[in-house]
C-alpha cells in the first residue's frame, strides 16, 4: 500500500521551504523537471507556489498550463487524484 503524503501545514518560512524540497525530491524520483514561479501566492490565506513538471528526457510539459499549487503538485506526483 502506497504511503499517502500530506501537504504540510504551513506556519513558517521553514515549512514552506521544506514542502518545496519534498516536491522537488518527488519530481526527481519520477524523472521529471520541477519548475516553480518562485513567488509566494496567497490562496485562502496560505502561501502557495505554482509548479509545472516536464519530462527530463523529452522536455515536454506534463502538467497543466496554469500550474499546480503545492497540494495539487504533491497529488500529481503521488498519483493521488482525491482531494
């Protein structure tokens, strides 16, 4: 049974960076290039980034054009389609 990863409850800049490192690590595991806008967007009062993923081999963008916020990015990388 696959381990379900939860997005971190962001309370500090340290948590925000830790979640970014987790997304980058998961992307590397799946041989993807993680691309982020490196900006802090505030959605529902919480800081979020937009993430895009491309294939390392072909360079083709695999995620949606508007980008995925942190929670959606983790779900995309773990193939968890539930909310």
